[in-house]
């Protein structure tokens, strides 16, 4: 395995938390409730989504090695802590996207069930 990372790790949780803290500085008019939301959701998403993201990136790079053989070496050099930080920065956005996607699919299912 390219990245043998744990499914859930405290280190990735901390880096996700730091990503949430960094995200606060990008928001000009932030309220305390939103700040706590960025930090908490960043920590949780940074701790949980590192393994799936690295698996997806590794297999995508492996599939593209015929066209770009250096891509796999580049992915191997990328530390998982940085991935957790980046995921923590966008944790709120990922959760909102998943929420909208699931609600849209549930509405489609409800429409087809009523027809």
C-alpha cells in the first residue's frame, strides 16, 4: 500500500482542526458560531476523510502512470498530514455539498415513488 494510514488518527484530527483554524482567517465577517463550526467540522473531516482521499488519489495516479510515470512518485512524496490540513480547510464545504447531494437524491426518490 502506498499510504498505510489509519482509518482514524488523532494526528490527522489535529491537522484537520488546524485546517479549520486556517479557514477562519479567510472569512472576513465571521461570527463565533461559524468559527466553532469551521474548527469542529474541519477536525472531524480531516480525521475521517484522509484514508479515502489518499486511496482515490493513489489509484487515480496508478491508472495514469502510462501517460505520466512521474505522477505516482509525486503522490508518494505527498504527506498525509498535509492532506488532512487541506481537507480540514474545506470541511464545511464538503459537508454542505454532501448534504445538498443527498437531499437532491432523496427528492428524486420521493418523486419517483409518488408517480
